[in-house]
C-alpha cells in the first residue's frame, strides 16, 4: 500500500492565512481520501527531526524556525499514485513557478512560505506518516 499514500502538512503560513479549508477542498476534489489528520504545532526538536535530511543545507535553521512558528495540519492522504499525483497538485516549490490550478500557485506567498509540504517519494511518505501518526490514528 506504500505507493497509495502520501504525507502532507499545511504549513504555518497557510494556517495563519486561514487557507486550511480551501487547501483541504482542493485535496478532496483531486480524489484523495484523508486517512489521518491532526491540527498540531511542531516543537523545534520535532521540526529538526522531521527535516533532518536537510541538516547540512544553509536554509535548515530558517526552515526549522518557520515550521515551529505556528500550528500546522498534518495528514496522510490515500489515492493510487499518491506521491506523484500530490506533487502535481501542490505545484513547484517556488509559487512563482507553479502552474495555475495548483495549491502553491493559489495559496503560497514565497519560496520559503509555500503553504504545503508533500512527500517526495513512497519511502519518505511512509517515514513522514510514521513520524506524525501512530497506527491507531489512521483510518
């Protein structure tokens, strides 16, 4: 089933701007089923752990600070070809380069504040889902 799930977070900028409902509507309209979801806030330690793969990158500290700056919505989504289809739905990391009709084109404000996270592989989808959700929280 790994290739049928992906993980997403609605990031603090989109939560602050009241975009949760619009983003979730786009996710539902694209045929994804929400298998788990929570409204929470990452601690700095949580954000460091989640983004550990970027630890050596120059933007790591800024990313950790941003992702722990306010509440997020974390979710596991299910659909055939989930990772690739969700990456297409969210659009390019830089909203200026994102295609019309994508989440980031509609809701992101900058490269750093780009509204949503989406898993980049089946393997990372499983790792990220397990980071945020126990098996008893999935339906």
